[in-house]
C-alpha cells in the first residue's frame, strides 16, 4: 500500500522531515529525516517509548508544527508552504484523539462531540447523538465528563475525532490511561467507527497496534518500518 511513491492511494506523505526545538542553548532533534506514506483507509501503527518523537510526528503530519527541513504533502500539496490554509484543512481533514481526552467539563457528551464538527448545527448534533449510541453511550448524552468513567470519556473523544468523517484520525497513546480490559474494547470501537478514514496510532504498547496494516518503530526521532 505505501511501499512506493507511485502508490495511487497515498494521500498524506512526509518527505524527509526534520523537526527541531530549542532547549536553552541546545538544538534538539525531535524528528530526523522521517519519511512516511499513508494510504486511503490505512491503519498505521507507530511503536516507541516516551520521548522518542511519536507525538512530534503527529504534530508535523497535521501541520501543527512545521518541519525545519523536508515537507508534508496532503493530496500532493505541501502543507508547510506559504499560503496553505492549514487551520481550515486541519479542522476538516484531521481528527485527533489525545491521551488526556481534552473534554470540556461544563459541556455534556453530545456538546463535547460537536466541538469537533466543522459547524454546529442540527445535522452535527444528530450525528453526535448517533455516534454516542454507536459507541455505547446511550442514555449518557447529557452527562458531563466528570460523570463518566475513563473508558467512557475516551469514547467521547473518539466520537469527536470522527464526527467530520475526516481523511485521517491521529491517535496519541489512546489507551495509555486505561487498563487492558478497558483499552482493548476502546481500540475496537475506534477501528469500527472510522468509516473510510485512515488511522495513525502512536503507542508504547505493541498490543494496541496489533491490527495495524503497517507497523513502524520510532526511536530518537528516527522511523524504521517493522512490517
């Protein structure tokens, strides 16, 4: 699927990207000439310890952080080029799932899901209710995040990430705060509710990535394909 640059279904490509940040007087390399192709509907798993560059890669792929060298291409357009509408494209084409959920405590389940929508309207609210039901949150639509378990909060985060039917969902350690009994069904729900979206999951736990179409290891900012 992603082995060659001629692959017709590759829509997101990182081409030799390097990402750096300043730590006092030291220049730290978060990513070192990383290349990665992601195809339509592909599940890409990236395995690595904390601090290896996994989150930095997600930031670079989505244009949250711009690479010092190299480029990221979305459907052939460099997202780090001047004038590229990164924020608008990111909101429409990318879904995000974070380790810490980032739910808004004074909003209920449906309202938190709708936060991820391009527009808040009757259609997005109806879709939020449908997603809540599909993710096992029926009867909880009016609960606030502090009234939910950790697994339920992560389900809300999944619904928020997929409400726009994005091109790709980026998940950063989505089960890190869950025990295995809770984490496994959450991953199953995530993959079952993607629709046509591609998925990139970064994790320190290889069992989370068992269903990945392709698997990579991140170590000290360098990416190596495992399978």
